[in-house]
């Protein structure tokens, strides 16, 4: 027990004694006790974000990029913003999420706006709703005309009540109106002639413009990553005291909210044990077993810009031998792929390198056998353990647009692999696309051909932001159905050794990488490897 120096003071008003503790001067106070080993330490607070440092949202520069991609000299671009949504048979709805193509040209993140851009005049107008006093009472006010002008580089801001009249004047004969799709056409009313409306070119142009980020966009993605990385570290510092996956989700979400990032970029994935083998697991409600690893895939959103960060760590602070071995495989896959990033790199070659490293290491561990690296890669058997793309673009969407070229799988390769359906060969967006054995086999043959065949594969450019997120997974149902039951692949998989690794579940490591002028910058600073274990164990 600790003795305190104190006085007893009579308080007449309450007919009671008050105990007043005498506090010694700071110089006489004992130093604070050293926290016990393994207890969480207070995180260093993030530096405050200053919007003045980055200036206005570069809406005008974005509009000019889109016009250049359209390759036309005149015409009018029209984009509506998001509207309020409601659940079925309810007066409630989801949180507002702005349309990303609209935001790219406006910087306005509130309801019922629209944007027009006169290509010939290089004139960008943001149209905003007038908020009446009764609406202010219930829901608050929306940004004023002056506030919108101060926040975004547009030529003018006007109330939406004047939009129809503006369109009547602007849409003179011979002018084309560019919209994303037919259901986004504005109310035009009576015009001076036939209006040609193009619904096919604008989306391609905006997608192409968004692939390479402006410096402002890089700054927003950098901030999102800073918050995400600190939130991951906050989870690591507490993991040994947690008992359920939902606590991990709560800590991450709460940290981001406290830093001003109210929205996460995608549903948080906090999967432990067998749940770590599900790529987009989101139940986040299982009891944590100290013997298990946890895959935490979670990223904050900052001013509509995403981050995408994954860390895999032992709940106890110590990997099992099998988990440590798989973590080392994935760590090597990621490190070697990141080191190859620079302008001009074909991202497809990174996917191939990750597969080759995976097969090499799984052969060393004995999980794969009865064949060479070439034998196994040429059959695509590595898809049993690494079934998704190595990465994707990051921007206004966490799985951002790719433009006219594919980041990982070209249309020729997709067709050769027998891909079917509405998205076949159109948009391989990374982890959400299954890299089937057939696809990986075609990609490997393209890579080892002399000369290599890189049809429609995308080369990296300065100011692209991509993820590098290799993973190794042990999903029993998937491996059994597609590989162990298929003699083409079963002969390469050592079932006896594989059984030892099923409890690992899965391991994934993911960072957001900025392509720089002569290399790369890793925007993600969340601890991994030995640094990660030190945070968990308080050492």
C-alpha cells in the first residue's frame, strides 16, 4: 500500500470532512513506473493534417486531363453527383458515398451536386443545391458557394436551379454532350436543335486520367496510409490482451475515426486461424486462439482517397514453426517484388516473380514435390496457395481503375485461358480476380517465351500507386476441390506435409507503393516482420 500525505478539512456546507492530498513539487515526484513487459505503449500521435499545405482540390487539372484523353476540341461534359439513398421500405439509408468519377472532377463530397465542363472554353462549373432553412434545422447546411470556391479549383460555383437554363444556352448545334451512361443524362428541356449525347467515351477517358495520380492525390493517399499504419500498430500493441476478432475491428475503426478518417476504404477483414484462409472474410466474430495467426486487412479513407494495408501476426506474439515458415515465404515474395518497381516495369512480371518465389519456397518446405519450378508453374498449380492477383491500383477506389491496359492479365491471355463472362479480359482488378491454374499457366508461358509476350500488359508510370500483396493460403475446401481431386495438380502436392500447414490458415502482407521518377516509395509504414513482433511483445 502507498501512504499519502494529506489534510482533513471540515466543509461546513455539507457537515462533512474532505480529504485533501498534498501533491509534492514535480522535482520531488518519483518517475512513472515502467510498464510491464508486453503491455501496450502509448502511440505517438499523428501530425495534424493541414489542408492549406496542399491547396485546393485540383478539379480543373483533372478536367483538363480528361479532355486530353477524350481527344476532342469541343463539347460539354456533364456528371451528376450522388443522391440520398434509402433502404427498402424505410426512411433510413446508408451513409452517403460520393460518386467517384464526379468527385474526381469536382472535389465536392455532398449530395445533389453536378458538374459541367466546357471543353472549348476550358470552363468548369460546380452546381450545388440551395439548402432551405427547414432542411438546415433537420440536417444542417451544405457548403456555400464561397466555401466550394475556396476548397476546389473550379471556375465557378452556381445553384442547381440555373442548370437547365445553362444547358439550353451551352448546347448549341454541333456540340456533343458527354455523359457516363444513359441514365445520367441531365434534364435538357427545349433546345435549339438536335443534341448529340455520347455515352461511350467519357468513362474510358476518366478511367485513363485517374490511373496516374496528381501530387494532390498522392498526398491524400499518403495521409490515408499514415492513419492506417498507425491504426495497425495500435492493434498490434493490444493484440495479446484481446479475445475476439471483433475487438480488432473495433480498435482499428475507432483509431481511424479519432484521427478524422470517419470511413474505412473497405470492410475490415480480421480473420484468425482457418478464417485467415478466406480472402474477403468479414464476420470478424471468432474467438482468438493464441496459437493462431491473424490476417488484418484494413485501410482508412481520407477525403475519398483509399489505402489498402494487410498485416499477418501471431495472436500470442510468437509464430508457430509452420506459421513462421509461411510468413518468411510471403515476406520474400513481397520484398523482391517491391524492389523491382520503377517506371517502365511491366506489373505482370512481378506477378510471375511472386509465383516463382512461392513455388521455390513451397518445394523447399516439402508442400510441393515431384516436379521442378518450371513443371509446376507451367501447370499453374501454385494457384492452390496463391490464387489472387499480386496487386491493384489505389486511388478514389481501393481497387482503382486501370485505364485502357490491364495491370495483371491482358485480354489475349484471358481469352487463351478460356475466361468467360461479362468481365472476361476486361478488368482484372487484383485480389478480387481468381487467378485460376489455366490463367497462371498462360501467364507463365508468356513470361518465359523468347521474346516475352506482354500483350496489353500495363507498364508502371511515375505517380501510379499500386499495392503489392502476395499471400499463401491453406483453404482446405478449395485445395481439395480444384487441386487434390485433379490428377494434373495432385501429383505435385504432398498431402502429408500439407496437413501440418492447414492450421496456419493464411498469410498476406500488403503495402501501397508509389512509383517515383527512378524507383518507388513505400507509403505504408505499419510494422511487419521483426519490428511487428517487437510491438506486440512490448520490446
